[in-house]
């Protein structure tokens, strides 16, 4: 491993490792493993001591608009699987003690009704990022970034520091599952634009480049994401901290108006399997729900079937978002008794 490190370091001197326009970051698998693990370890071991950046959210010098547009198009073309990835990512993100503490202390997501409101707002922010011209400081995406930064600053005043480690783990929450479980989700194998998109988003949210989970190429980023899973998320969901189960349950139950067919128990097991956790036995209804979901993601990988199925699934997500945005009937029906007082 030392030899591999030396080899990678000497390679770095002759190229700009962080230059996305250069396709060369890791020349071989040995380099990518070494670099990916090194990045994950650096984030976990050093990032907890460094607070988020507080300067104005400006675009970085390495911003590549073509790649950003490609990343946004990837999201639009695969919105169904990308939503599943984000919801699973959020499910595992709650297992991080510092993140759970922030969410609990801002006290807006411990019951299904408030969880629905909070996470639906998060989805709206995410949609703005994926749909805006990020070069325009007045675009909805950039305004959304400013709002989120303000919310983070308020949380710091009330709860304590948000660190570079928290932000990098949150990057995983939004997109890590789409990278580590791309095949299981039925997503196309094209990470480069997504990685650049989320590197830019991380920068805008106040992550220094050395702590940015997506500061490398595709190969070492996959390794870094898998290392974060191994060290943080898998133990986090299988040996959960106090309050994780209740917050997780509130999240998955609160998502019912957006995904009425979802069974929370089955969805949690589906998330575990995305991270290659050993399978757990479920009762009959969750088992049917789990295998239906696995089967759908298998089908969208099949070329001919996906021609019909993928647009249909994507359409359902767009329709759901439209309905929730205009006449949120299901949310009103589900939370009519708890809408007051809790939110
Ligand atoms: Zn690399």
C-alpha cells in the first residue's frame, strides 16, 4: 500500500489531481483504491474538527458548465431511481450521530407529519439545484443554496458547529447510493457528470476541496463512497444509535404521501441491501414489497422493457411532485390530525 501511495503521489506532482478537465486522476485500480480510502479517511479523521466555510457561495474556478448540464440531464432521465437513491441515502444519513443531533434539535422531523414537511422541502431544494442554470446567481438553484446556507448558519447558532465531515457525509446522503449501488438501482453507468455536479454543490454548501467527497475521478470516488459506507453507514444502520429508529421510521412513514406504495420496513431492508448488508428475513407483506422493488429496479436495466417502464416510472415521480406542489391531497389526508402543533 505504501508503494501504491508513493506511486500515486509522484503522479500527482506531474498533473493536477483536482482538475476535472483532465480525465487522469487515478491511472490504475491500485491508485484509485489508495486515493479513495485516503480521501474517506481524511474526511472522517480530520473533517470533524473543521467547521463549514462561511464565505459567500460562489462558483469555483474549476466549474464546468457542460458537465453540470450533463449531470442535470442524468437526473431528469432517471428521476425515479435517483429519488430512490436519495431517500435511501437520507435513511442511512440519519445514522450519523452529529447529523441526527442537528435534525433532532431543530425539532422538525421527529414525527411523520413534520418529517414529511421537512423532507419535502429538501426535495424541492434538490429539484431547484438539478433544474437551474447554476451560473446565474439569481436562479432558483442559487437562491436555494443561499437559503440552505442561512438555515445551516441558524442551526450552528442553536445546536453547535456543522463540520466539513457533516457536509461531506451529507453529500453521500444525496447521491452516494446512486454511486455505490448504481447497478442495483438500474442506473446507467456514467458517474463523471454526477460527480462533478455534486462536487460543485458541495463547494457551494461550504465544503473545502480537500474535504469534498467528489474531488477525484470516478474510480477513486466510488472507492471513497464505499469506504464511507463500510466505516460509517453500514455499522450506523445495523447498530443504530439512540433515536435513529424513531427518526428513520418518521422519515419513511412521512414519505407516504409521496410514495403511497412504499412499505417502510421493506424500504429499510431494500436500503440495507443496496449497501450489501446481509439479508434479513421479513414477514410476508414487507417481503412482497421488497422483492417487488428489487424486481422493478432489475427490469429498468433491461433494454426493451426499460423503453416503456422507465418513462412510466419517471412520469409518476413528476406527477407526484406536481400534485404535492399544487394540491397535496394525500399529505392533507395522511396528516390532517397532526398538522397542527407538531410542525
Ligand atoms: Zn481518482
